[in-house]
C-alpha cells in the first residue's frame, strides 16, 4: 500500500516471483497489441478466402466421410465418366459401423470434369443438419476429378458412348483416378448428364471444387 | 486444501502453464484435431485423388504438431505460430473449408494468442489502479529519464 514500495521504477532483479501464493507473481501473458499484429492480417486473409470461394474464383477441396451424407443437384453434366463397385472400410471401432463389420459396399463414380447446378450437400448430425448450398445463381459449381463413393444414386441419366461391363482395371475415360480393382464390373462413358441427381455418399473427394454462391449453415431439414 | 498430493499438482500445473502460451498452443492443437476428425475419408479415395487429397491430411497434422510444439517448446513460439496461422488459413482450401470453419477459427485464434504471448509479465493491474499509479508516479518522481 505504501507508495514508495509500489512505484519503484524497476523491478528487483533475479527470480522476482517469490511464489507467495500458488500463482507466481510474474507470469507469461498475451499482450493484446502484439496478438493484433497477427490477428488483423489473418482475419483479412480469412475473409478474402471466404469471399473468393463464394465468388467461385477459388476452388476448395472436400474429403468428408465417416457419416453418410446426401448430395442433390438439379443438373449434373460431366465429361469422362467411370463407375465401378468398391468396398469402403470405416475407421476401426467407428460408432457408425453397426452390424456391417465396418464395411460398406459402395459404387465409386469418377467424373473428370463436372458442372453442377444448385448443389446441396447435407450431413445429418443427429437432430440438426449441416447444409452446404452453392451454384444457385447464374454461375455453376465446377469440380475436377470428382470421386464419390455412394450407396444410392438416383436421377434421370443420359450417357454418350457408354461401355458397360468392362473390367474395372481397364477403364481409361476418366483418367488414372477412374480405375478400379481387377475383376470388378464397371462402366464408362465419354459424357454423362444426370437431371434431378440425388446421391447418398460415404465419401467425396475432388481435386478442385469451385463453389460460387456458397452458403454454409445448420438447418432442421436436409436436402 | 485437502488431499496434499493432489493439492500439489494444481500449483505445479499453474506454474507450468504460466511459462508458456498455454491457451494459444492448446487452441491451435485442438483446431488441427477437429479438422482431422471431419476428414475421416477412406484413405483409398484420398490416394486416388493423389497429392491434393493428401494435403488435406497434411495441413491439419502440421497444425496439431505446431500446437503441441508451442506448448512443449515455447521459446520457438513465434516460428510455430507463424507456420500455424498460415497452415490454418490453408486448410480452408484443402480440408473441408477448414473443418467447416470451426477448426480454422480455433487455429487462427490459437496462433494469434501464441504470437502475442510474452513471458515474465508483471501481474495484471486494473486500469483505474494503473492510472492512479501513473499519477502518483508523476508527482513523486517528476524527472525520470
């Protein structure tokens, strides 16, 4: 309390923390101004990334799975299409495994270049749904090397130059990614057009996913 | 404080915490872990997509690592936090929009806290008392270099 003791210009040297209580008197602290030096540019870059993605100037990559999720689109157009059966394994001890032994039989579809109109993707998180919408305006969603592992696929499809019944290891129209294991039924085509697409997927990956008009939010109902 | 051995642990932990940017490192590591959790895609598909798919796993792993290194090697915190913030921002492009934004936010906030942290600061004083002290110092020691 005495002013002379409290207002000495310099602190005593040496281990100042005399550890009277259980907290040392002098300890590390976050200085707000120092943190702001990094926070301000980082926030600006984050905002820039979000805006560029929403405008479709920047592609992002998706690789979500573990839970089935639904993808819908009013229209899908693609070039270089391949499809074959595969077995997906869940992570060991996954709570979603149920009585399947952790394996899901899926249809893997690979599309080299795809454009989608009014894409909607939703994951059921139990009670609420995480919904991503994009491509509702004039600009469409584009994806390259789009690979989906789906258990259900419905829509009105039209194929060009389709070959059905190839061995999955001999596919060549969707590039090196669109090749499956030996001895598995498969089909491929030069172009694909699916209207009112609805897929239940276990995994989606895409080399680049451009999402103009991106909206991400929680909703009571899925797609 | 009942329970002597347990009562000893808490102050020890506090002292350990006081010597490093604890929340910064923890948030950065948690952000990386959250993004990894959202990524659980089968590795088969990832390997199909190749380099870019692998980057989706690599970046959050680096976040996790940087967060732990901030905690266990706090002297190098500036380097780790700069790498941490860049990688956190990068996950927006490579890993599910940065774990659906949550992991990205945790990572950036954690990196900023680690960057802004300084060791050996004086105990926190309220603004009112600081002002009073400044006034008193001016009157007590008028000429100070």
